[in-house]
C-alpha cells in the first residue's frame, strides 16, 4: 500500500509547467493513496480533479483559507486553495475539521478526513497543512491537539490503523511533532500513538522535504529540513500495518521544472494480511 504526502505550492511559480511535472511524478510513483496540500481551485477547475482524472483515481478536496502572508501577492480573487485526497479505491465518506488559530492570525487551516474502501479494510486517512512561521510552534501545538482528537474520533476499528499525512511546517524534534506522536510525551488522546514512518527509512537516505537544492528555494536562510510527514497508528488491537520503505519523490526537475517547492514523501506500507501473526 503506497502512501504519498505532497505540498503542491498552490499556483506559484511556473504553475502550468509544474502541473504536468506533478502529474508525471505521481504517474511514476503510482501511489495508492495521496494526501495533498496547497491544491488550487479556479471556478469549476480543480487541480485534484485534474490529477485524479489523468491517473484514474478517486478524489476529495476541502477548501482552506488563504494565509494572510500571501496578501502581498497579486492573487486572483477567483482562486481557492485547499487540501485533497487521491485514492486508488473508493472514498466512502469525508469530513473537514477546522484547526484553531490559537491566538495567531486567522488562516483557515483545516484537516481533511477520508474513509477509503481498500481491499485491506477501511482506511481512516487524514491530510492537513499547519501554521507555517518558524516561530509558530505554540500555535501548531494547539493545531495538533485538535488534529489528534479528530483522528481519535474517526480512527475506526478495522484492520488498518489511521494514516495521517501533511505539511506540518515543523521539524521532527519539535514540541508539536512530539505531542502529535504521543510516545515521547503524554498523548493528546489517551493510548493514541502515531508513528512517523521515517523511523523506518534506510540510514543515510536523503531526508529533507524542504531542500535548498530545489530551484524555488533561493533564499540564503533556507536550510534542509523535514517538515512533511506520514504517520501511522501504533500497531494494536485497532489495526496494524508494517512499513516496508520510505523515500522522497519530486526531488529534481521534470521536463525542466521542479514540480513543487516541497519534495513528496513516499511510504510503502505492508497491509495487515501480509504481516506475521503476533502471539
């Protein structure tokens, strides 16, 4: 079961060329479920719908607010932004949860939930995009508290645990990632632990999803960081998967352009029926 998370950088840069590069990258990766952030909509046209149609996937999209720091850009008022899910299998239900501003600017951050009817069982799948400034850890902590509660409410009781994807805009040792994980500090939802799949990556594998090698990240203050995540629920009575491999995609120009300012994170999960029985 191949899972991808990717921030698509809305309509910034050479977006028409990037749209093709994004499509070509996803076609090569051949994912089963994808969580997307900064997905644009213009009238009836939606990037998630376009990608799904070209790839033969199901899709869902949820609108989010325009971050206030985009206000200094010349943005067409007909354009929207949101999070999306693409899936090889039918999407049975969706729900959107607003995330708190927590005393910061009103940004309209949301989390999108999709229950996916996979052959391995119902998959409780989530994708989100958190507050972005480097100094915004306290706000992101409040957002992951709400996200963790949302996950707990929709986790389900099938063989596949919750899968949470997104651009958390925070590094792996941050307070917000520790809080959301729930194993290095008290979990928000008692007993709920979410594992960062990168723990299963090969030692020394390229890891930065925000990488100054990317042609769009020219500011001298940009440093390599990992801010995009796939989390899976801790194996237990509510479901279990394994992690076969973790890596990056969209990590170079495609047709002369980088697909996005973020790299995609790709994880191959081992479904429950292929795992040994624990006794």
